[in-house]
């Protein structure tokens, strides 16, 4: 059982993606809203999503089962962070 | 299909026989053959009206997963021009360079790409025809670019004014830019005479009918998209193009659209496995599953065959220079595992009209069972590189004892015996596959050298994966003030998959016994760091 909160997950995702974005001269708002869609904002694609999940596992030191994550919500920051929080707690 | 005809002939036939059938699913809408024909013919008539006899005979299509992307490709071909796909998800500077180097006189643009058009056409010294087939109000653009001809939807010529023009034997069907080792992308000229045999063979081999639905996972800047569109239209089938959002849920797309033919890079399988989209029996509608673009891991095929139990799986191989794909291997559950090497599915045998030889570094054929570089020739061997005769003659050569030119694939292969399939072993040079994209490490190095002013630069595919690499890291010899600034400059010139994730500065780069940068040693350093 982990004490990781959705806010921790969001913090990591924002910091990780910010670093990636800097390389192309773009920015990610420090606290994007819950319904912020990383895909539609052009921040991530399927390859980026794949890499992000690997980074999340490495950072939190635990395998994450993405089975229950609705593909519709996969790239939306609020649902994504809450999903990772729930999964890490199981 | 007439072998001296146009790549668009199959579409025209299908539009005659099946006008009411769906030709494309895009933007969540089905478009019928008669509708697509109407728009394409209007675009073609407009191009013919404003740029009669253009030199070169090329039209750029700056559109992404939209109706205009499809009608633009067809419109260019119907006008008698080859098409040059441009992609707004690429860095603008790269798109601008492709347009400039192609010297297209006409550009078809979809609405979402308008945001980039100013930066893409800036500095073009000649008059351009800019066609916006899905945009009503373009007065701002007209005011801004008085030197160019700007055409909105309402200004398109009538389809009745389109004049059917048959291309000449060596005319270009499409010009596709691929990564080049000098820092400048190479334009591969693919002729109608190269692509028509490919499309004909594929459509017949897979028995495509007007009941089929094919996937379009590939962007048009990737030549595998030519299979998706033109194999579909050859037989009156429907090509189904997911939106950028839907690319994240390919499994749902297969089932929602009841696709019958699937074609993707193997990385998509890895992605789908990761997100648990490969459950047993998930995709019963698929009758063919085709993979191309990077080495196909045995593990991925085994996952896929469980999820799509009614489909036959084939692994296709081919560089852009040999027109999309030129060898293939049919997966067989009983035998294939034994003939696969290093967990990678064989690339099989050349297409019936294509010839392959395996040579050593002196371009002499090797003995059976020995590995060497794969050289191929045949009707699919393309016309060479756009305006680069030197590069063309380096890559398209006549080997000793042969009378025909062959294309040097740069791929290392082996055939264990006369009845055995070709096995792919890796790149001869420093090209790597990063998630299906062919990347010349030399191009990345060249860009970094230019931007940093430093000479000692080595780019490496890292971390290594079964099918190539997951990304790029770079070593630079010397000192540089701001890596961050350098990274930004590089990212403005290279697509995301080519931008290094890490820059390592070293006082001195290690050299090997030949006095060259020691890549093995650098790989060892990366291993230590990871």
C-alpha cells in the first residue's frame, strides 16, 4: 500500500512533461486543470503516453496495471492521476 | 490496372463501379466514392486552371487526418501531379524545408493546418497556388499574401472542368522525404510505374473486395499510408482513418468500424499490450493483420494472434526507395518460431517481380547462409533522390556481374538455405528505428554540430529495444554554455523522435583503433549510467 496521492502523481507528470516540452521550446502550465487533455493540447501522443507510463512506474517503484484505465480518459490529467493513485494503493 | 497508368486509376474505376460505397471514414464521417471524387476533381481542376504545365509536376498536401488530406492527395494525382505530403505535427522548419526543396507550385491545405501556413510559405520566391478546399473565409490570407493565388472552398473550379491527364512513364506519383545523414532530408521519387505493381499485387494477394474495411494508422508522411489508401480504393473498399485522439484506442476503433484488414508498425502492438487491449478473441472481424516499418518481435505476434484469431498475420519489409514493401513473410504458428532468430520474425521472400541478392562490403554476393547487405531490384525500385544525383548513384548501383541497377538497403540479412526466409539482422550503417521511424543518427549529429559549433558529436539510439531504440542520446566533445538552449534549437529542426533525451558533455570522446569515435565504449557508458 502506498501513500501516494493523485496530487503527487500530477506533480510528477507535470514536472516530467515540462522537461520534455522545454526541449521544443514549449511550456506546461504548473497546475493544469482536471480536464486538461494532454493529447488534444499536443503535449503527448501514443508513444509519449507509453513512455510516461514507464516513467511513472520507475518513479513510484511499482508496476502499474493500466487495465482499468478508460482509453477515453487516458490522456486527461485528472482521471489519469486518480487512476494511478488508486492503482498504487491496491 | 493499366501498368502505364496513374496511381489514381484504381480510385477512378471504383468511383465508377461503386459510387454509393464508402471510400473513406475520417473525422467520424463516412465519405462515399462519388463525394470524394467530386471534391478531388474540383481540386484537380483548380490546380490545372491556375498552374497549367507546372514545373515540377508536384503538389504539396498540407493536411492531417482530414477529408482534405484524402481529396488533396487524389486531387494532385488527378491533376497529373505527384503529391508531396506535409504534416503539421512535424516541426514547422522541417515542413518549410520540404516545401522549399520540392519546389511545388501548388499546396492543398486543410483548415487546422492554416495556423502554420504563414511560417511554412515564408520566403518562397515564386507564385504559389494555395488551395483551401474546406475553408470558407480566407480573406486575411489573401490580404497577407498578395503575391500568391489563394483559393477558398467557394472558388474551387467545377469538377466538370477537370481534364483527365495520364502521367508519363517516369512521372512521380509521390515524393516522400526521409531522414538523410547530411542533416538534410532526402526526397524519394516514387514513380507511378513503381507503385502500381505494388498496389496491384497487394490488393490481389489479400483478396480485397468492396466489403473490406482497412485501417489507416499511418500518417501520410509515412509511405505505408499509400498501402492503406490505394489498396483500399483499388477494389472499392473503405479506408478508416482514426483521429489523433482515436489513435490512443486502436482496439475500440477496430471493433467500432468492424475493420477487416489491419496494418500498423509493431510498436502499436506493444502499446496495445501495455494498455491491455489484446485480450483473447477481441478482434474477430480482422481477416488480415499486417505489420511493417520495424522488426517484428515474435512475442508481439503471439499476443496479436490470440486477440485477432481469425486473421492471417504477415510481416512486410521494405524501404521507401523500393516502394513501401518488397518482401513478406506469412506467420505460421507451427513453424515460424523455429525459423525466427533473436526473437524477431523473418522478413520472408521478395515479391514475385522483385529480385534480391546479399553482398559483402565489396558488393560481391556472399555464400548461402552468410550474412550481408540486402540489395534489391525490380519494378518497385524507385527513381532515386529528388535533385540529388550524387546520393542517387551512391545508393542505386550495378553490382559486379549484374547488368541491372540494385538499391542498397543498408540492411543486414541472411538466408539460411534456399527454401528458408530472409532474416533481418540490423542496419549496416548508423540508421536506427525509433518506434518505426527510420532515423539517421548522422542527421541528428549534423544538426547538433551546426547548432553548437562543436565538431565532436555522436548520437546513439538509446535505450536499445528489441526493434531498434526507444530514443536518442548524444555525446558532445568540449564545452557548451547552455545545453537547454542547444536542445531548443535542435528541437526546432528535428521531429520529436529524433530530439535527444539527454546531452552528455565530455572533455574528450573515446576513439577506437581506427581513430573513429568509439560508439561501443559510449554505449557502455550509457549502460553504466542507466
